[in-house]
């Protein structure tokens, strides 16, 4: 699973920063059929969790109503230098992870 | 005797008509091209435009990212990756997509970007060709074409491409399918007008491979052409068929001068 | 097709004061009964209109990918913040589009994403605050169809 994340490399302590993530995923609804008329099973990224230096700062539960190749933007307060880690899983149990580091100055 | 200035004007007019008849159909056919030339992005909504303009939100960039990974992966018995021969794509592939499709003397045929990648795989990497429209083929083609983003489509028609060009041009005007429509009826004669809730574009290929919201995926120019065949209820030619390659050659000429947008976004 | 759920939903919304007074709805007919879903989110508490804003285009190019931005008015402090935002559709085959969990570390309650919409409809965003109160906002979106069939 290819994914891209965007976190500012540098921020001031207390600053609200924007975080973005895009994951390459069909977000198969379960309502479609293949060329032989067989239903294609539902398979969507059902959870995305974002942790900042180990602490959860954001979690999204997604359904088939989210567009293919899910994109999300949210925010967090820059507290300390470290790592922002994204973990996600789809209905088939396939997991993905991406990380980005941030330097926070006083 | 006519006044001197009028004689000059007459001479110039005669020279112009004579030149037009001598330069040949490619230049005389300039009236076949829409004027002014407009990329499909100009016919889309503000949302689609902002999606294409934002390199993070543009979903096509996910295929560019995947293509960049594949560029460095060794393939086939040669154990070589694209990067082993072509090094950095940012420099070696810059402007390449603007020249395609080309005539390949060794293959003795028209070759588009996808075809070139597969020739590289079979001849240089000793690897299996990639399946047309497969995720890996789309990723590599998009990554290579992306290196020409901002370059202008050259659309040259050298002698060896001439036959293919003429076939493509004929195909462009041939009525097909249950709707009995040719490409030209929508994209040359009626661009800018509305069809249901959509504005008909000029039908250029400069954004491809492109991410279409309709597909919920990225797809090649040939997939887009096949979609048009389906739209007019005609049988879709198979990928890499001479028919689609000829159309690609004609479209490159028709849209020459447009800026490459790969990966473009369309509705 | 009879839709008893729809009536129950409208009655519930009317009771909650969510229906516009001169109730002409511009969007397509609701097909989902959101009342039980909303009741579960609010734990039966009253749902108050306001504080939640949904930004979308009035006219979507097609239903496959519609941009949505959710904003909730909140100080986002430890004592007073948004804990969840639920995005609901009144016409999708699965009414719950997404649920977002956030907290004071978000700094502001604003989320952007892209959703699938099964035709012209109204979407709802329900924000549950740290004090348990629940607020709602909605948006009507007209979803247009492509002019050409695409079986490629």
C-alpha cells in the first residue's frame, strides 16, 4: 500500500500544524460486481490512527462512504520534537504505516 | 497596368496560395485543430482544478510515488533496474513524454510510452512485459511522464509516422457505434458546449495518465479513448491495437503546444 | 416503496427542532433513518443545531469523490473540547460515512476529506463534546452525473 503523509518539518512550540495523509486504496464498497457477475467483497481502510511521540492524537473510523484513495487533513499542536506515526488497517487485515519527523523550537 | 502596391499584394497572395498547396496536408490541416487550443483542465470545475494543482491532494501522485519505487527495483534476468541504465529520471526522462508516440525502427512500428517501457523490459531487462493498464504499468508510465510536466507536447509527424498519422486522422472523423458519432462531432465541432451537466472538452491527451473521479483511479490515455468508444456504444479496440496507437499519434499532433499535466485530474 | 422509517425520522427531527420551518428540501429524498444512529451517538441526549459547519461544493461533479470540510466551534481545551465528529449520509447504502476521534491536542476541530455520495442528498455532521452535549450541522449537495457512460 503506497501512502503519502505531510507534516511540517519545523514548527514553533504551541503552534497548530496541519497534518495530511493520502493512502492508495480502492475502498471497495462491496456493492460492485466483477466481469463474471461475482460480487467483489467489501474492503476498505476501516481505521487510521495517528500518534505523536507515542500518544494518540487522532483516530478515524472509515466506511465505504469515503472516496477511493482516502485523503484526510486534520491538525495538532506542536508540542515537542519527535515522530508522528500513522497506522491503518483494511477489512482484509492488511496494515500500513508511515512516519514523519518534526522539529519543534521554543 | 495595376499600381505597384497592388501588384505586390497580388504576388504575395499568389505566393501564399502556392505555398499552401506545396507544404502538404499536415500544415494545411491546421484548421482541423481547435482554436484557441485549450487543455481539458479549463473545462473542469474549481474542485477538480484545485485537486490537480495540489501535489499532495492530487491522487495521481500516489502512482508517481509508486513509480519512483519501481524505477529502482531490479527486474528480469538482467538484474537491472530502470535506474541502472537511466540513472535519475528527473534528468534522463525530462521532456521524453512530450515526444511520444514515436516510430521505432527496430520494432518497425509506432511505440507509445507504455510500449517503450515494455520494450525496455523485454529487450534490456530480460523481464516479462507489464500488462497494459496494470497498476505497475500505470505507476511507471505516470512516473516517467510526470518528469515532463510543464513541457509542451511536440506532436511532430516525421515521415515514418506519416502513415499512422493519416490513419488516426481518418479514424478521428469516422462515425462509429450505435450513436453513429465520430470524435470530431463532440471534440472538434462542439467543444465548449454542454452535454447534460458537463462541458465538452477539446479532447486532448496532455493530462494522461490521469486520475479520473469517474474511474476512482488513474488510467492511461488509451483507457480514456476506450471510454469514448463505449460512450458512443462502439466496440472498444484492445489496448495497444494499431487503431488506438494511430489515434494517439493524431492526438499528439492535434494538441501540440499544450502543456503536459501528468498526473492530471479529470471528473 | 413505502418508507415508514422516513416518517419516523422526520418526526424525530421535527421533535428535535431540526427541520426548517417552511420545510422545502432542495436535496433528494432521504432514504436512511438516521434517528437511531443519532440516538446512539448522543446517548439519547438532545441534539442541538449549530456549532458544526460543513463546507462542500453546492454541485458535485460526480458522487465518487466530493470534498468535505468539517469545522466545529470549540475552544479545544482540556476542559472543553470536541471528542467525536460523526459524518452521516441520508441516502448512502451505509449511512455512517466516518467517525473521527479527536481531543484537546488537535488545537482546532477541523477535518477535511473526500466522500462518496449516492446521489443528491443532505449530509449531517454530529459533534459530541467533552461535556456530553451534541451539536449538529448539515449540508445539501446536488450530485450530477457524467454525460457519457463509461465501461472502460
